[in-house]
C-alpha cells in the first residue's frame, strides 16, 4: 500500500516572550511537537487523538504547509512539505478548527465558486460539484445568503463543503465535530465514512475518543507533542482489556486534594485514577454541575469498599457506571489523566 503521508522526526518549537522586569523579556521555547514519526497509507482514516494542547493542530498545519517544522521532514503524496509546498496544496484540502477560511461578505455559493476557481476547475464542472455538495451537506436553505448571517453550524457546513470542492485524494480534518450538536456530528461522521469508502484518505484530529474509535483504521495518541502509542483501536484497547473501567459522577465542587483521593488510590484493586472537574451542565435530578472520577481497576472489585470512601467523606455520588475498555483508558494508562483535560496552558 502506498504511503501518502511520511513524517520523520518532525519537531516544532515556538518562542514565547515573557516579560522579565521593566525593560527585558525572557524567551521561552515551547515544544509543540517533539521528534514525531509515523506514516499514513492510502485509503486510511488515520486518527490523531489527544487532549487540547497536545500539538494536534500544529502537526496538521505542518502537513498542510501552513507552518514550517523546526526540524525533521515530512512528505505528503510524495512531495516534501517545504520544498514542494505548492504541489502539496494543489492535491490536498483541509478544514482546520477555528479557521476563518471562508469569506463572510460573500454568499455561500460565491465562496464555493471562488474556491473552485482557485483549483482551476472549469465552470461547468464546478457547477456540478457545487450542486453535489449542496445536496450532500444540505446547504440549499442558506447558500444564497452572506456568510456573516450564518449560524456556527451553517458556517461549519460551508467550510466542510469548501474542503471537498477539488475532490482531493487526501483531506485533513481538524476536530471536525467539536462545535456540532450530536445529530450534526453523526451526519458528519457518516459523510467521512462515505468519503473514505469512495477512496479518499482522511487525516483526522480529535479529542473525542468515541469518534476516533468509530472512524479510524489506526490511531496515534498524542500528548505534550509526543506520540505515546499508535495502533488500531482494537489493538490499543486490548492493552487494557483485562481491566474494568468505572465512571463515577460527583459534585464539581469537591476538593480533589482531600484525603479521599489518596484512599481511593490505596485500594489494591485500583490501577489508575483520573479526575475531571470541568464537566458542565446539570444532571437529571438538578443537582448542579458534576465532576467525573474515572477508575481503571480489576474486574472483580469491592464496590462497597469503593462507595464507603465517598460516604465517609460526605461526598454525594450521582452515578456509578461500568464501561467497556476505551481509548481513554489507554490514555489514562500512559499519562494518568483524562483526555478531556486541557493541557494547552501547561
């Protein structure tokens, strides 16, 4: 199988300036990517899974020629991303999270016509492609309006259509469902599957473990700019298949630094513990915002002993659920944290 992406020891270092005194500034190197190596085969959906701040967007910008690596080399469709940047851009397309790649003062139709012209697509063919994308992504209702009047979901759909206008053999999608409601996210995942079934290779970044599991043929787990594991989703989950996964919801106001945390970790049947205090929203009983305690433990556990620790510290337990082994369990095993933890400021 042909390798359409080849990455060899790629690193990217940003220099952040921090004020030191009244007139001096200290230069602090930020290692966004650290000696990353991997490949993507033709016809794959390759998932790059990691928390916010892991370096996913930096890497995808290097592969789409928007950033130069500090060191190392990368090839896309056989072309060097530095030496042959124009050739790379001609054959790929991308939808990057948070980018303003569509023109807000133009209508949706004018945007698609403009981007078709950038790829030198003949007008008759461009018209046919636009009609196909309008039908596939259900754009008809708002295509004639200026983009500045669109909702965030409508802007997303148009940006997605723009990324498909040249029928690229390789497409890069950076967090494609991050801002979508569940129904729209399901629709996008189905379109991604259909694109891949029709021969498009897809490079997908996400911090959604279920999305990576559902879509990807192989997954690379990225953390603090380094790939910590890479294999098929099933092979990755096999590493934690002998364990149980327990998810416990408690009030978000609970202090993680109290002794109950240590007591949980001291239980002999618990292997890994992680805590996420940033779970928003109310539960069904209206008990306020919740946090999650995630445990990776032996399958035969003493549930009473577990619950007693919370009761002894007067911590309400909203729910306890057993889950199948997941990619998040793999991430916990490697890092001791949850995928939902934002590491961008660390």
